[in-house]
């Protein structure tokens, strides 16, 4: 079976699971989801545990070499412009919203904030406040789900969790990186550096600590796994899980 056909099969199963669990919540939903997913493929790496779907055949590693993604150099070369736009916006003391994946509270209220610029390809109103950042984001190929600024306050702990799919990667561009910040993906812990990018697979278990004294800020962007063909990306874009996320954001 080709990978395209395998993805079609997996999406059909995933769509059924979404339908079967859409009217239940909490523990009941988790139990039902686990029952329905018993025959789905899993990663050979026990630390890679996407919460919705694992697609076999893609490169498996928690961290990626940014040198393999030439567009990261553009972000790094212009990071000061991005940082200045964010600083100017924050000077107005806007109301910032807690980050949420819509399902789980993985950080204490008030400790992790997110300024959304795009969701599933849809430009958000706040993006108008960041024209240069928005222009630079256009250099990132095949963006998906989230793009925006992640702000972590001193004392924050983002608990161990995994993303929904192994079909995407995340890039972080360090903007303000005080001492005392650390970031574990899989079994390896790193930290951010101002003006430098990190790329990782968030379908791996990951966790963040901030023991410093000033906020940590990064530009965060999700993009499709480079091993996927454009046809495979179109199939994934049509799965019920993503269609529902887009609908919820639009509503």
C-alpha cells in the first residue's frame, strides 16, 4: 500500500473516531478514544505519542537541524525587527490570553500567553499590528495550525504533553531569552537563544520550565513535515479533526 493510500485509510478511521466521540467529554471521551484507536499504527519510539493520529513512514526524530531548513536564516537575520514589533505592541499593555490547545490545561493560569497571528492559514486581526513579522512569515513553506508569539512568565511550568499529529513540525525563534529557561523534547533538553531558531516535532513528549525572573518570548510557527507530498498535505487538511478546529476558530 502506498503512503497516500495509507493516509486515506488512517484519515477515514480518524474521522470515524472524531464522530464517535464528539458528544462525550472528559474521561469518558478519553476511554472511548483509546478503544477506537487500538488498531491504529503507533511510533516505534515510545516518547512519540501524538494524541490524534500517527502517520507511518515519516522521519522520526525529536529535534531537527535548522540548517536543513534554509528559510530559518531569514527569520534569524531579521529577528530584531520581529522583536521590536512585539515590544511596541506590549508597550500598549494589551490583554493577553492564556495559551490553550482546547483540551487540556497544561500550564497554570496566567503563566503562558499566546498572541495569535494565524490559525490554519487564516490571518488573525492582530496580525495587522505586526506587518514586518507577517511579511517574514510568508517565507515559511506550508504553514499549518498556529503562528504567533509565545510568552512564558517566570515560574511557569508547561507540563509534559504531546501534540495531535506527527505530520507537522514547529519552529521557535528566540526573542527574549532570560537565564533559567529549559525545554525538553523526547530525552534531550535544550534552551533558546536570542535570534536563533529551534525546530522540533511536538508529537514527542515535551516540557518547559522557566525559573528565571523576566518573561521568555519566542515566535512560534507550525508547518507541515517536509517528508509529506503536497497531495498528502491536502488529504490531511481535509481530515475531520482539522476541519473541526478550523470551524471552532471561525466561530
